[in-house]
């Protein structure tokens, strides 16, 4: 690791916005650009700047069921943000750089497996696209994703909820007080991946003390136990004390110290909308922490006039949650899965998903094959209401990258049956991650599209 | 008629151009007595031409480059205002550096006022060490120059004879460490450069040449010699820029070409993409110091006709050093030039000696003379073509910050290899064949640099940034900062204001009749939204006169605009 550089892709998308006054607009990374460039960080020998690349439609389809198709949900900016993240992943695995920071817009951690529109400013989950890409291209298996955004990383959680080889940890402001309203300690992953999802809701107003208490006592020990091949930090910056959307009191210094401790392979920018008072300082100090450069002189201009005090009752509440989660983690392999989730051939649950940006209501019925020899395939029936009686219904089949042959065959049967039946839905889609093949069938046009990724090693 | 003059360390080249035709040219040694060398060059090209027919003189020179390389300048003290960010230990320059408090942020707002006590003690420290030249540079000073100006004023209150240089006047672009370096070098070379400029003006004066005189900048633009006196650092690398423009003028328009300047110890590579020389994306690296000087992209490869070739074990190795002339010219060691001689690719040198050189290398390997020569050729070829490929790849790897920039990136490869410089002709056919290109050695290749100077188009640029929330605008090149008067201000008004300043600048430099068309090279508007309502706009626009050349040589004097 020594001697290698930290790679950075800075893609501010100065020509892309959700709407002119939306928090996710052109200006968002302008001051970050000014600060990092004026500081001359890109000239330092510890840092190498890379250009972004475009992800392909197939890279997206490998992860998301976009309705009706990928092209209708992504813009070029999304392909670049995802592509930039993949490109840094390439350079890290190939040993060119020791770690990386993908400072890109638009963000992605609220995007779930099925995409009917934009929710929480996200369409495409950049981290999930990276994970499936690394698995396909390099055979990377175990991944840890730590989400330090003020909002629960519900998209990432949903995508990996049944994946035993992804440890997803999210700490965030309590869902009862902020979008998306989820991320409670009892959300622990499905029957095939119990305790691979860990949520620590934090009461509003907590400071760096809590941030580092959680990092030291929960995040780091869990990662240590899990022994991932690759660590990703979803580096949202809206826990900052000046953020207009969040109510937390973390500082740039707190973020940098956390980055140094976690030592992720890749940090990916997520939210953070204090574009003047927080982003320039947090982005700069995360980058410096990754590159092993002293960041003690990076300070918010008003930091001296701020005195943050931790509320002892709320801190005790966090301590209790952490202890409970540590207990669950230590007993994760002895847990009585049947007692928690029930038994049978499938585990199933109903979900209601709200797309805040696009005002879409989605009803989802999700089934996971409880297979003894692999994580099992998934069946999803989804129906989205776009208002005015306009609906879109999709039946989707997802085969994990390490599926057994029986699961693969059964899953193909489900897909073919749905295509042949030609009713109950408008679209049938399948992602077979074991062979890197994606199929999409449009019932009204009676037409199928198929895409295949390059063979591994090509 | 135009005169192009290239003052190099060894030779001074001059050409006289009449429209697109080279009327005369010369190459004279550059002597200690600069004035007389210049006079000799003028007299040789001006034979029989009355001085009043000369409409313009353009210079290029490696003078400043050499001064910096040899560190032949007076020490410059630094007063820096870095504010928060990197540790101060990162700002390590090879001179006394005083750090002063006071903070300006990215929008030019004063966060911490200038502590007067710090400033005075810094000035006392530098005075105690006998510094008479000082560079004052602040972080974000191009967004607000208040602190730099205040430091400067306090210095001049006590030391009127000090030469003080301020960062915002030298380099307006973002990047504080580079601004420090540019300002320091500018301060260091100012008086020596003045001496050079005066010698040139004296030489022209004594031959009654009274037309405007310009100097070529590293980016291929030009500026009037008089105004260049305050920014000598911009003229660094004007020599290589001149030779690139020269080649551009000597090859057919619209070509994508690699320029190969193979000298004794180094080979300089440059690119012309679709007829335009490639500009480096970042400021020039001046002997390991990164600056803000905008320059054409030039890559130096440490291999040339005099590089040493050695036999180590069972392998031939090309070293990056020179120990003397080639063996066939009486030197001590075998070189690529000896290989050229053996293969009949150069007229230089003694054939017997060249054969001997190949035998020395071939003996331990048990191979024939011609095979040794062929292997050496292959090594030179592989090194140079490898670097050319790298250069194209690096260009493709440049960062992009907008969606459209990423989408329009494409793969470009050259179709021509152009050779200039002594050893180019021998290696060209093989290099061109490897790259699947046409080899080309243009006429007048020996004086391509002087031709490049002569055909360079005078250029000017103005970059304006307006912050309507704060009601101020700044001009990067002028170091000017003032209030926005025409409210409500918008993008169109910003463009018109920038063009007005461009004309003002043109007039100041005596270029108002030479402006040609004005290009808008950047226009960006960011809405500033605070508390969910638009509170102002940040407008960034850049306008410039077209860079490039006025004539192609050998096209019958065709003016490019027609």
C-alpha cells in the first residue's frame, strides 16, 4: 500500500440539476472545486486525478430493474457518476492506487433495486453498481458498505438485504425525524443474510463524540470480524452542523478522523447540501485523510464560535442501541432463523415505497427462495402509481452471482412462465448475475431485449 | 514584412517574412554581447530591405528559462497568507518564507482580518536578512486582493526601494502553491528580463526599425515587449512554443501531427491536433516547480543523437546521458548517431570510426556491425514511439467536469510525424512507419522557431467573474476587482463587459487593429440559492482573440482569414 497514491475523480456535473433551485443542482460542488483547486491538492504527489468514464446500460441493468427500461431512468450524468465510481474501483483492484474518492453527482444511496423514478435525489445506486461490477469482473466477493449520510441508506440496504456477503452499516438521524423514515435497529437483513444489515438511528443534535463512539465501538469491530475484500464508504456529508436538511452536529474534523479510522478502499460522495459552509471543508479533509495528509488545519470558518455539547440522555440511548447490536452481531450465526422469519420454500414480504422527488407510490411483493446451498433467487412483483391512474407493473427475477444450478433453473422457469402468461404485468425482467445476462420483456409490444456483459477477464 | 527572432542559448535565428514567403533567414551564434549578436542577425536578413517596410517584429527566447535553470537571479523573500487548509509545512520554498494570518474564502469574503502585527514582523524579518525583492501571495487573493494590497502598502511605507510582486497580479487562476511559484519567479527575473528587452529595443533602434515589437508567450500567444516587462515569467518556454507554431505554419492546414525535435541529448515532443497546437491542461512545470504559466504541451524525452549506448551483459542499453560528441565525430563512446552513420542515414562523421563504435558493442554479443546499428535504431525508436503513445493517452485521460465534456472525448491518432532538429531526419522514417504515419521534414526546419515567432498572431484574453449577490466582479488577467454597476446584471451583460475590457486591453497593448474575431471560450452561470430562494448568480465568462498563426508558409502567401 505504501507509496501508492489516492485516486480521485471529481465530477461536479456543472451542467446537470434536478431543477434550478433544487438542493441537487449545478452549484452544489462549485465551492468544493474552488477549495480543492486553490489548495493545489491535485498537484500533490500523494494524489492522482482521473477522468470519469461512462457506465454502460448493462452495468446498470445488472443491478436495477428500471421501469420500463434503463434508458428511461438514467441521464448521461448518472452513467458518468456510476462510471467514475467503477473506474476508481478498477484502479484500486489493479493496484494502481491505494484508495479513492469519487466526488460525483448525482448521488445514489436511496435508489433501490426496482427503479420507477427518482427518490431522495437518486435514480441509480452508484455503490451497488460498483459492487456487482467488481464481483463480475474481478471475482470480489465480500464487501462492506458503511453509510455515513444523515439519511438512512435505504436503497443500498434494500439491494443487499438478502446478500450474506455484503455487510451494510448505516448510522443516521433517527428515521422518525427525517427522510426516508426507515433505518431502525430492528432492520437486520433477511433470513439468508441475518445481521448483515446494521442500522444505528441517532437522535437529532448528536456531535462528533457520538459519531466516534459508534465508529470505535460498533463499525470498526464489525468490519474487523467480517473481513471484507473491499470497503466502501457512502460519504454523505449532511451530518454537518450547518446542513439545511439534517439536524446533526458533526464537523469536518469528525468526518476526516472517521475516514482515517475506517480506511475505506473507496469513498463515494452521497448527500450534503451545506454547499458553502460544509462541503468544501469536508470533501477536502476526507480526501486528505485518504491520502494520509495532515488535515488538522482544515477548519470551518466559524468553528471557534461553536460549542457543541452532547445530551447525556440521548448519548446513553445510543450506547444502549450499540450494545444491543453488538449482542445480535456476536450471536448472528446461532440465531434461530426459522423462529424470526418463519419456514417454507420462500420468505416473503410486502413493501410500500414512496418516491419523494417524483411523487410515485410503489407497492412491492418480494419473495426470496430459501435455498440451503446459495443465497437464493428473488421474485419481485411491483406496481407503481404515478398519479392520474397511470400505473406500471413489473415482474422481476434476480439470480445472485453465486446461485446454485437449481435456483438458476427455477428462476428461468419463473421468467418464462411470466412471459408466456402475458398478464398480470406490463413488463417482465430478469437479471442473472451468475452468467451476467439481463432480459427484459415488454408485454404490450411482445418483444424481448437481452444484454450480456463482457466475459470475465476481457 | 515581419521579422521573427529566436534568441537561444547557443544560436540566434532570424527570418524575414513577406506574406507567406521566407525572404531571407540566418543563424548566428549568441554571444555574451547580446546587442552585437542581434545586430549581426538583423543585418544579414535585412540586406537591401528598407527598415520602414517592417511592420512587426516578434521575439522568442530561452533567456528566462536558462536564468531559472541556472538559478542566476537574486533571492526573493516570501510573505504568504495561506489561511486554513494544508499544513504550513507544505509551503516549503527555497527561500525565507514568512506566514501571515488573515483569511479570505472561496467567494472572496474576508473571514479573518489581516493581523497588522504579523505583517510588520514579517517585513522586519525579511529586512533583517537583506531581502530587497518580496513576493506577497494570499490564498484566494484572485477573489479578493485586499490583504495582498495591504501588505504591499505597509512594505512600501518603510522600504520604498523594494521590488514587491503581488500574487493576484501575476496569476489569477485557482491554485495557491502555483500562484506562489509564478509570483516568485516573476519577481526574480524581472530586472534581468528588462535588460534583455532593452538590448533588443536598442538593436532595433540603431537599425531604424520602429514598428511594434512583441514577444511570444509559452502558450503561443504574443504580448507587446513593453508590457511583457511586468510579466517575464509568461515568456518562459517561448522557444519551444515558437518552434511548434513554426511547424504549424510549415505543414498543411488541419493536420494531426506529432512534432519531433531530436537534439543531442533530448527529444522534445509536441502535438498538433486538427491543425491546432495542444495546450497543456495545467500550468508549466519549470524545472520541478509547478507554475500557472499557460504553455503548449511539450514532453521532453531524455534520448538524442549523442546519448551513450553501452553493452551490459548480453544486452545493449541506451543511457540518458551525454559524455561527449558521437564516436564518429571524435567522441569517447558509441551513440545512436554512429548507428545512423553505419546505416547510411546521416552525412555527419567518419564512417570508419562509426564502424569501430559498432564493433566495440557487437564483440561481446557476437553480432555483426549492421545488426548492432539496427538494434540501436530499434531502441531509440521504441523509446520515442512509446512516449508519443503515452502523450496521446495522457491527453485522453484529462479530467472533465461537465457531462458534454465526457461525451465528446474521442480517440485521436496522428497521421503525420514532423521532424525538426539535427538528428531528426535519420530516425524519422522508422518512427513514422511504427506509428503508421507519413514522415515529413518541412523546408526551413532549421529555423522553424524564428518562423513560428514571425507568424504568431497577437492574442489577448479577458476572464471575468461576477458575484451578483456580493455585487462585485473581478478580472483575472488584470487583477482588477470592482463593483457591478449595471444592475440587474446577467450573462449577456457579463459578456459585453468582458468584451469591453478586451478592447481596453487591446488598446493598452496597441493591438486594437489586430484583434480579429473574438471567441467566447467559457460561459458559466451558477444560481446561488440560499434558504430555497435564488439569492444571486455567479457568472464566469472568458473571451479571447483567436490564438494561432497568421500565415502558412509556402501556400503562396495566403492569409488564413481569407
